[in-house]
């Protein structure tokens, strides 16, 4: 996964978390650190993209009843970020640093843990993480 894809996932996750936490922030210290990092990614992206329709649509979708950003909107947001990073190496470096900050905060909050950010799953889904795990899933009858 490229830095741009991670940034898109973080922006989408930020928007969903923001929509769900209108009344306040997370209680856990680890969540506060991750929130701060995700806030930074959003600030970098929003400062660059401004009123870009893809970013605005992501915010609308995150605040919707479904509470998720569609794949199409993520793709549009990714294309907008790719274009901006290609045009401005300074912005690319700033975005990369912000994404790396979230990754570092996640690693510090749970050393050795793996994390999934901003993914949307529709239908039966299973996630397996860690080393040498075994997981058996049966769906249906």
C-alpha cells in the first residue's frame, strides 16, 4: 500500500471518527495520540485540496447514515492527492511525514501490533493479523 493510499484511508477514517464523535474525543490515551495524528493528516490534505469535490464528498459520506466513504470517492480522493504530490515534492514530503506520524503512534500505542485504518467492508468479512495465526470461517448454513 502506497503512502497516498494510506493517506486516503486515514482521511476517510478521520471523517468517520469525527462524524461519530461530535460530542467529544476518545477516552483512551492511545486513541488520543492516534486522533492527533489523523487530525494532522487531515489538516495537510485539507490545506492542499481545499474545496476539492472529492474531499467534500468524503466528508458528506462519512457523516451519512451509512457512516462510510465509498470506494469511488476514495479513488477520486486518491487521484487528487496523487496529482498534487506529483506537482509538489514539498507537499508529498509533508503528507508522507504526517502518515508516518500516525504509523509511529499506532506502533507506540501497541508495540508489535498490526493495525488496519479506514477500510470499509461490505458483506461477510474476516481479518487475520499476527504471525502464524490460523482462522477458520464458515458463512451460511
